């Protein structure tokens, strides 16, 4: 993306939804590896410096109200109404939904899967942070439940995108993870979490052609992402809003 925010966006959605603001930030601009764009709140970097980056995120994306929450790898999903300008922090939520423009939904990541949800005709949006614990607890079905019960949107009318995350060739997990997900452990111990989520969406009624998956891996990919498995302490942010 142009401007001061290094990020990748979904190329097909840029054409399909020209009113949409969507993407995932990078750890740094690819050409400037020494200029970190760490958005982890209350981490090792001075809070003032990190907040300046959050302010630049809203400014460069031309969105006045930015919402974020302390994430607990759970299934709490917040429904957001229009808010005052600035960064709005909430406690204990891993998912966000809105039907209003100029509200930037955000989740922080460092290997987990960002789940982007778009209802094009009604411009209803959802964004969720999906680690294996959240997926095992039912985060995917919870997002769909909130959209259906609160906003009367069904899965077959939605577009989904599983953004940059650790890939199935890098994500080795223990048998307890497979048990929690209700799956048999693979012979290699490798888990493709994005593929698991994709299948769950289709089983829940999503149209298979409307579920896309990013090719970017946060650990072994060529672009600079923060990766917890790779030893990073920083966080990138997935974002979603309607202009």
C-alpha cells in the first residue's frame, strides 16, 4: 500500500469491493527492513511510539474510528456502532462486527489466522482473530451466529478471506491441539489451520468459491511479517472497514 503503512491487501477484493478498506500490516516495508511497524500495544516498545503507528494507520486509511480489543483466544464477538474519532480499546474480545462505515475493525496477529467477512450488498463487515484455541472453542461458528442473529446475514451470502498466517508446512503442533480440534493427528504433526477454517466455513453454508485463502505465510514467506513461531515479539494488525 502507498503511504506510511506497509501492508498487503486482497487483490480480488480491491476490484470486487472498491469501497472496502482491507489488509494486513507488515512488520516493516519490504525495502526498509530496519523500519519496524510493530503495532503490539503494551509490549516492549514505548507506548507513545506504538500509538503513533496506530494513529498513522487510521490516518493513512482515511478512517476516523479505530476499534481494537485485548485478545484472549476466545469466542467473544463485539458489535460496533459508530464511535468518536480515535482508537477505542475494549477488553476480552477476539472478533468484531459492524454495519457502519468509517469504523475500522482490527485484530493483532503473529501467526494466527485473520478471518475477514464481507456482505457486499449491505456493507456489513466482520473480522476475527483465529488461533487454534479460538477455533477449537468455536470462534468461526460464533462469528456466523452473531451475523445471523444480530444482523440477519447468512453464510451463503458472505465473502470470506483467510489472511496471512503461518502455513501448514511450518505449523507443527502437539497431539493436544488435534484432540481439541477433533481431528486425528497427522503423521508429521503439521496443522494447516487456514484449511481447517475453510472447511468449517463451507460446512456451515458458505459458498466454496466465496472463501479465499492468502498465499502468504508469516514464518516462511518472502514478505516481512512478525511470527511468534519465528521468535518475534511484535504484532501486525489485520484491518477492515467500509469507506
